[in-house]
């Protein structure tokens, strides 16, 4: 018997719903310029390190200009908190799909390793926060993904049951998080970490567009 369509969907944020590397590289470019360098951030490195995040990502993107990773990530986050969010930062089809899923009564949530304040800021700036029953980002008092804590916290906030909740992400970290939380995983074909995610979960379905997710969660009635 085929699995029932999900009545709740838990999303990763960076590389899944938003093209956050655009902001990352712009901030790193500003940090490099402040150091008197003409170097520019490499988007390929930023995408490859996105799922790792934190000081390790900033150190990799800054490269030889990184002095103290902890200080660099603190500066990066301070700049991020005040930088403008591009109005087109969401990947194509995301805004319309979230609206359609929400209107269909599908419970939606965010489970991200991005700091909580930055998740809240970006989703508010993009006018997407209203679609989510739970927005769970990284906090010092909660283990980061792939630990299942954030996913379980988000599901509780969404009043979602693991039996009918789907996890949508783009990286091997997301695959491990979904498995740890007992959730089925679906990958996005445009994701930053798709190659690693497919290696970790070769049988996971891969979305070619957000429209596919809408059709899955809101199937057409039988003729």
C-alpha cells in the first residue's frame, strides 16, 4: 500500500528554500575589502561548506585571510544581522509552493543550523514566516543537526506526527537528521549538497521543482 501523503513538511533552509550563498559571499567580500584585499569569496567553496556552517565555513571561504575563526564568524553574523535580504533570495517556485501548501492545510516547519535570529530575520524579510508553524534555528542550548533535537522540537511546535511528516533538505546532514528523527527524506535537485546527500540516501526521491512537492502533498482527487 502506498504511503499516505504528508500532512506536515519540515524544511531545511539554506540551499533548500533560499540561495543563502549569495548573502554569504557578499558579506565575505565586504570583510575581505575591510582587510584591504581584492580577493573575493568563491561561491563553490561557500556552497560546499554550507551544510557544515559556522566558523569552519567562514574559515574555508576567507581562506588565507582568516585569522581567528571564532572572531570571524562573530563578525560575519553581526554583519548578517543588518545586511539587506534580497527580495528574490528564495529559489524559484518556493514562495508560491509554500503558499499553496499552507492554504491546503499542510503544516510547515523549518529545521536549520543557521542561528535562530538569522532564520527569523530572513524569513520575515521575505514575508515567508507566516507560512510556518515552527521556525527552529541553531541555539547554544540545543545540539546542531544531524542530532534530531531540532527536528523533534520543530515537529512539536507544528503538532506534527513523525508518521506523516516529511523532511525536505539538500545535504548529507539533512539525510542524517531525518534518519535520526525517524522521518522520510526528500531532496531538492537544486540543493548545494545534493551529491553528498544522494550518496548518503541513494533511494531518496529528488524534487525537480517545488511544484512536484505541492502535487505530492496535495494530490488531485480521483476522477
